[in-house]
């Protein structure tokens, strides 16, 4: 009879911190709903409320993306030190602010791409306001992603102290790269909001987020090449045949 491997030891302080972070993300989703909620007086109000579901789904997916990032960190690093706890609390602070421009941009975007069939067109009244929303959202998105980049970088630096297994270092490095690429996408979006004529291409700054998979592809390609060179160097140092 085979025994299952024991789960890594998680101090009580770590469990309490992660529980607080999870509760904060749940509260952020609540804020996302409340921000677009209105009292329902008649059937037309109900239809407008239902029309906000696609925008809520998009915002919910993005909040979940950040929550999964912290959940993955907790799985790889079962122990917290002061710096990782501070970064986790900073993430909580940022995500509770981030939900407000998130709701505004997703709802206005859904209205634009559906030709006004979904509610939200009235939320942004001018190109200057649109530029401001893109800028605020892009900077907030980049700042939140950068905190995750710092979190995973700290894990790699203090891996033994935080309980990072040697077999999990590659995954931690991949996650650090992912959050670095995501950080850049937010900054690119904010920059495009000022560099492009939004009257002609109002969708372009938002489209930059769809290029994240392209950036990840090239980042992972370079990472694999770096690891291949490192493996080759170790084989040469050990006297092994590099072609083996």
C-alpha cells in the first residue's frame, strides 16, 4: 500500500494571512457587483441589470486571475516572512482599488463592442475621459502585476526559508516571468492611450492586453534556451558528453 506524500507544513500565521487575502479578493468581487448595482423598479431595470452580466464576468475573470496568482504562490511557498507578508497586504490594498476602474472599463468596453446594446456607453463621455480611464487602469494593472513579480522574485531569492522545493524552482521562475510580461502590458496600454489618436482607434490601448500570450510565448522561449545553456554548462563542468 503506497502512502501519499505529506502536505508541506504551513504555520498558523501563513494560514491566517492567506485566509485574509482570500477574503479580501471575495470582498473585491462584491465591490465589483455593488459598483454596478441599482435598485430595480421595473422590468426594464431588470433587463439593464442582466445586460451588465458580460462586463461583470470579464471583471470577475480578471480578479480571479490575480487571486489564482496568489494561490499559486501559497502552494509553492508554504512559509511567509515579513517581506512576503507585506507584499501580500500590498496586493490586497491594490486589488480593492483596482476594481473601480476595472468595472468602468469593462462595462464601457462591452457597450462599445456591442454597439450600445449593453449598458455602459454613458460612463465615458469624451476622448479625454477615455484616455484617463485607460491610463488609470493600465497603471493600476501594472502596479498590481508588479507586486506579484516582486513576490515571486522574493520567493526565488529566499526559497529555502520560505519552503520552496528545489523541484518547484522552474515553476516559480516561469511565474515570475509571466507577471513581468503582464506588468509590461499594463504600461504599454497606458502609453498607447497617450501616443495614439483615440478618436480613430479607441480600442487599441485595450487590445494590448490581448498580446500578453504573444509576450509569454517569446519569454518562455528565451527561458527554455537559458535553461538549455545552463544544463549544457553543468554537463561540461561535470565532464559529461555535451551531445549525450
